[in-house]
C-alpha cells in the first residue's frame, strides 16, 4: 500500500466506523473515539485484503462493503468484550 492508500484508508475509516456502528443492531456503549479507531483499522485491513484484487481507479464498492463489514464485526466484538460497561 502506498502513502496515498494509507491516508485514504484513514479518512474513509472515519466514515466506515460510523457506518459499521449503524449496521450493528441495538445500543452500543462504546465511546466515539473507539468507533473511529475501529473504522480506521477496518478500512486499513479491508484495503489490504481487497486492494490487490481491484482493477478500478474510482470507488471500489466491494472494498467499501468489506470495510463496513469488518467495522461492524469490530464494533460488535468490542461491545461484547466490554460487557456493557458505560464510560464517562
């Protein structure tokens, strides 16, 4: 991955985290900063998985779907691991 790819994944990760949180049903008691971190990690992993397979210069919908799915799994796993604790 190039620097542009990494920076793009971070920026998209901010949005991916929010979308991943929306996909998970119910209320998630995790702070917004953790959602953003999950989105960034999901975007980077999704880009690493799908990136070499893509053949478009524009928006790659498969990559976006994989990133949102990874973010949703990350949010659900984080909520399950935190055990419903609230943060203040």
